[in-house]
């Protein structure tokens, strides 16, 4: 009787799961294991919204395993210690897990490999589980560099890469009786969550995907920036926790075909692009990918401006709408993310790390890879080929929310303002402005632009 452990990390699903599939080929019994790592808590990464979503994912994973005769084993403690203990208790000879790209993930893997080797247990780490193409699989030819620094050439190479076929979920999962675990955590035990959080788990993710697939996928190319109608998939939290497989989604989108599917696949490529960037440059989790020698304003220099931005009280309706959506849903439309980030970094000239930390405090899909590198892209210190671009909240509001539907949804103080002034309420007659519980703009856009240009030496 052979036994293998499958360590679930950011791959909380049964469909298209290479580690589980590989373990079932070689072992008679499987221990599906999730370790609640106190090291994650020490980093401050287990924010309440993600904790709640995670508990949904674990509950759903356990239910899916039980439908197949198995169960999820949950332990709490350092990952290397707990995985090794489970392997020894059950007599497992192998452990399978998905590869990670962050510095923390690499350290965790190394510690686990050493601990298991001391007990004669082999660790198998699988690529192409959380990404479609493994970080490092594509490198620019003839440049001597180990990763792509610009998206478009990466996308061309990535699009030509053959993908493995999606794997079916297991029919049965046999778990040894000796596998001991704890009770599953409950989302009800998590405090301070956003009231509009989506439900987590593979089942909820596949349901949402099927509904969006039959509705908005074909319109995605034309409408993905439309703030009012929100034709985006909202699948990012499920991708972040691995409740959905990027490989499976790409195959399904390509089979569907059309401009909308192509645009959706391009967004999935952006995920892989950022993963290969951080894998090559793990320091960019906290430092600039390309420094512009900015002397950013920090918490002590811009207390009131930062607080107004966080609270959605900047006086710029499209920015405030985005920030309020974030607080209520733990999610924000991608176009709104670009606008709010541009406003903080380039109009208020505040350090991008302050904004990135606030997003990580609230975003259900917040992760080190995409959050940090997207913030740097907007701040002009990342991989953007136009690092000095500034997004005007007025012009962008008029373009992507022309009737003010998105603004009125999240900034009800402006519900009665006519469409032509919804993005510029300061142009209302003085007596009308006095009746609104809405602030004047924090800063004139021209003043913010001038300060940014001077800081970047672009007068």
C-alpha cells in the first residue's frame, strides 16, 4: 500500500490539478493536505477578506473530496513541520505540490524539501498549475536576460506555446485512516470583512465562469473597460486561490473563439507575464523594477491626502467610486484600479507602496505578484513602456462612465447631478454644491501634473 501527500497551496480545486493527478498515478492512497501557515499571518497577508474567501474554498474542496470518498486534512503550523509530520504519520513516500514564484514560496519549498529528505520522503514540485506557462520557460533570445521586460513580445511568444491538456477531476480519492487533521475554519469566524464579498470555492467559481461565458465573453473586447455595465469576468479571486485553472480557461476561450475570447486570453497572459517578472526579480515585491529616482510623499508627508483617497473622499467622483467599491466588495473594476492608482501616485505623488498595501488589505484577489507589479506599472516604475503617462480622472470618467452610472452607484451624494457634470461637480452653481455632502477636489489636476513632471524632471 503506497501513500502520497498532496499539499494544496494556491491551487484549491480538483479539476485540472497536476499534483493530485500525478500522485494518484503512483499511490494507492492520497492525503489531500492544507496547512494553515502562521508565516502568512506574520507577513500580514491573511487580510480578513481573503481569509473569508479562503475558508469558502477549503469548505468547498472538502465537500468535493467527500463526494469522491475522501476528505481534506487541515493542519496548523510551519509548513515544513506539518507536512513532514503528516507524511511520517501516514507512511507516505512522496509529497506533491504546485510551484510558487514569490521569495516566500521558494523559501517554503526549500525548507520542506530538506525536512522531507531527512525522513526519506521525495518532494515533487509541479509547474503550470497556477500559471499557464511556467515562469522562466520563455526567455528573450539573443539578449542574455532571463525574462521578458516588455509585455508585447512576451505575449507573442506565449501565444505560440503549446499548453498541456486540462486534466479531469478524480473519480475517487482514498484517504488513509491515519491522516489526522483539524476542523475546517469557518468564514463566520472572520471579522471585519467587506459586506459585498463574493462566495469562494471551485464550485462558485465554475458557476460564475459558466454564467459569464454564456453572456459577456463575446462582448469582452468592446466592453471590458465599461465601468457602468461591468462586463469583466470577476474570476480573478478564483484564479488567485487556484479555484479555477488558467490552463483550462485558456483552452475553453480558444475553443469558443472570437475577439472577446482573444482579449480574455490576453489578460490571462498578463498574469503569466507578471509571474515570470517576479520570479526573475523577487525584490520587486517591495522595490522599483525600474527606478525613476522618485522622492515620493509618504504617510507622514500626505496624511490627509492619503486618508481622503482611502475613504473615497478626494472630490474626484470616478476615483471615489472605485475606492468605495473596493471597501464594499473587496474587489474593484480593473479600469478603476488604474485610475485610483494613477491618481494616488501621479496626481498626489504618493509612494505606490502605500497604495499597494491598502489594496492588499482589502482585495480578495490581492497577491504579491499582480498587485505589486500592476501598481508599479501605473506608477511608472515597472514594465510600462510609457512610464510618465498620467490618467485624468475627468477624461477617463467621461470616456468609461459617460452617463455617470458607476459614479452614482458608489457615490450616492451625486445621484441628482446631471450627466454632463457628474465627473466635474465643482462646476455646479455654488448653491447646488452647498447642498451636496461631497468634498471639493483635493488638488487641481493641473497642479498635480506640474508637480509630477517636475519630480520626474520633465518640465
